[in-house]
C-alpha cells in the first residue's frame, strides 16, 4: 500500500531511447479503472498469485478506518 505521494521520472527513458508516452495519465487511469470494473469478480477470486496481482486484505486497516 502506498502511504505517500510519489512521481515517476521518465526523463531517462525519454532521452536514451527517444520514448514518448502514447497515453496521458488520465487515459491510463481510465483504462485501468475500466479493466478493473469489467473484471472485478475474476480479480477478487484469484488465488495463488503474486501479492502484486492480488486484492489487498484490509484487515486491521478496515478497523482503523472504522475507529477514526
């Protein structure tokens, strides 16, 4: 889980490889949201996958949100 804001620096890949993004940040976020909303059940039912591909278990975080 991410606790702080962060920013990716793409200047090196742009200068070394002459790479340019084909989508804006807004477009990428929208596509990610669309994918998630269309595949939510399948995503929630995944088992035995990398922690990066699994829905986070909120556990104590849910309790802390409720208390605060």
